């Protein structure tokens, strides 16, 4: 396709009519201005490029607004009023004898023709002008459709690249960088940012960005009440500044000392997950840019998809945590603790190393319900679990087998060595309840089994540990007190 699809028609019409100037103007409805899309002229006073505000375009404005043809013939020398009638001519043009201006499409543009060789245009010439205007309108529509198809193609390619990464198990950090870089390229900006604010936090951080963003801005926490990115978090609304002012004290993104341009265009939009995370995606260009509405929607959908992916991963992480850990104490639940014991058995057999399994139960636990509300007892349960873990080595695995029962695995430890740590369990129970249990007394019942002397299978170890724990209940001569 010719770089200018309208020029050949404009030139053909101008040659047929032997016109002085033939020009096709297209309107930009957003900026409300007319731009010369193609022209052929004998005038030295017509610039190669013309852009006029619609309200200051003289006769072109009348044709575009009213949608009616204007034909001025048998004109005398109109040099005195030329600047207001046809302001696209530079000052100095004269001796135009007739002009004809016809709307192109439904306000899409204006086709202008003038002459110095005759007093206007006859009916046949007017017919040619109107027919060329119709063809120009058809070309204009096709050109717009071609641009739209190209935009849709770019958007489809964007989604294809993002889907390739999102559904192939890549890390969220890799996907977030791709989202920022691809969306930045789509909108035509130089810099792209994706910031994340955690639930109930007063700060946010730069989660992903384009490679040209200074490294000093990454992994830093920023105050929500500061900067233009912070404004997006504060308001929860999109932000568009078409022309940043470097002299304005508030026109910075993160901090006043950042190494980023403070001119051009900034566009940002927020998104919030159902778990309370807030995202802000922003793009910065060095020069003022005009945003394409289709690209805006594509970027908005890309951010929404990233938001859903983040929610999915957070829910999965929380679900995995609930499957593996006790909700009240965050210790291994019975299922994950049994799995941990099986792992320890395999490692101990392979390395021929010992380990000790201990079961600790505090009694009488149920008597606490006669002295305090369940909410307070759950708090005691958390405090007791924290105290138990506090006296054990870091490499020990602890599981919450019941409200008052704990499983403990001592890796590469004999029973005798483990009992040195377990001896403090009695003091832990007394200390927690003495200060908060209103007179209740708890005793720690402890049973231990060792690998390999007490068994080489998980079922054997569990069975023997509970037998010894049950025997310990009956062997205690002190009655269960209150």
C-alpha cells in the first residue's frame, strides 16, 4: 500500500480540475483539530504539514460542523479576508477566484479545492469533487479498519505471549515482568512499573518493572501518601497526566530523588484482589503521548488477569498451609506430621542415623473449659505451643496432634539425648497455666520411642509411643487436680 493512501486521488482530482490547491483534511475528534492528510498545490504559501484547531479553521470548520458543501465562485481578490476564510495558507496568498469545500463522510473530514484559472467550478467539476470525496471516505474507513485490525493483532499477540507464560508453570515474578514489558511496549511508553501493596499496609513496593528502571528503586518500600504512584493507591482510581511538569514539586513517581524523567505522559491504573492486595500498574513516556482506547482496555484486562493469577496463587498457598499446618498454632497438623515422620524414616534408613519420636500430652486439659471461655483457651493453646517450641532445638519438627497433644521428632538424636530437652516440658505447662489458668494445674505426660531400636516402621513407632503414653496415665499416682 502507498504510504499515503489518499495522495493519488487528491493529485488526480487536482490535475483533472487544473486546480490551484486541492487538500484533504481529516478531523481528530479527541483533540478537535483538522490535519491535512494529502494535498497538491501550486502555492508557495501552503505548508507541507497543516494542523488547525477546529474552531480556528475558517471555512473548513463550517463544512465539518454543518455537513454542507460550500461553493464560492466569481470571487474578487479576497486577500483581506483570506486569513480567516482559509487560514491554512500562510499570509501572502491572493487572487483565488473560486473555492469548493465538501464534507467527507459524516464529519470525518473535508475536501477542499480552489482555483485561480476560472470563476469557480461548473456542475461537472462539482460532481467529480463529490465523487472523489465519497471515494476518500471509503478509503478513510478502510484505513481506520486496517489500523484497528493491526491494533487487534498486536493485542492478540500480547495475550498469546502472556498465556504462554501464565499456563506453563513459570514463577509469578517472571510473569509479572513480562506483563509490564509487553504492556509498556503496547502503549508506546518507555518505562513500565507494577507496584504491590500488601493488605493493611501503609507502604507499597515496586514488584516488577521494565529493565531500564534504575535498580535503586527496586526492593524498596514507599509511603502511600507520597508520589504519583502512591496517589493511585490512595484514590483507587486511574491516573492520567498527559504532560508532567518537571517544575511541579509533586510530579514524581516514587521519591523526589528518583532517576526518572519528570516530563511526558504518565498513565496508571489500580486493581485490588479479594484478599486485600492492591496493585498499581503505571507507564511513563518521555514525550507526551496519546493513549489508544483499545490498548487501554487490553492493558486493563492484562492487569485484571494478573490480579486473578495472584489471587489463585495466594489461595493455593493458603490452602496448602491449611492442609499442612494447624489453624490455631501453625504447627504441623496430624497428617503433615505423619508425612514428616515417614520422610524422617526414609532419611534415617538411607543414612543409618537414629532419631527419636516423642508424644507429649498435657492433662487434665478439659478442666480448663470449666474455668475459662473457649476463646481464652485457644489463646492458652497458642501460648503453650509457642513455649513448647521455644525450648526445643531449631531442627526439631513439632506437630499439633490434638488440642493438648504434641508430636516431636528429634533428628539424629538418641532417646537419652531427647529426654534432656523433654525434661523441661513439665515446667512449660505449669508456667503457662499458673499465670492464666486460675488455679488449674497441668501435668506433662511424655512417651518416647527411638529408631531403630524400638521399630523400623511408622506404624510400629506410633503404636509403641501411644502404648507408653497410655501406661504413663495409669502409672501416675497423683490424682488429676483442679
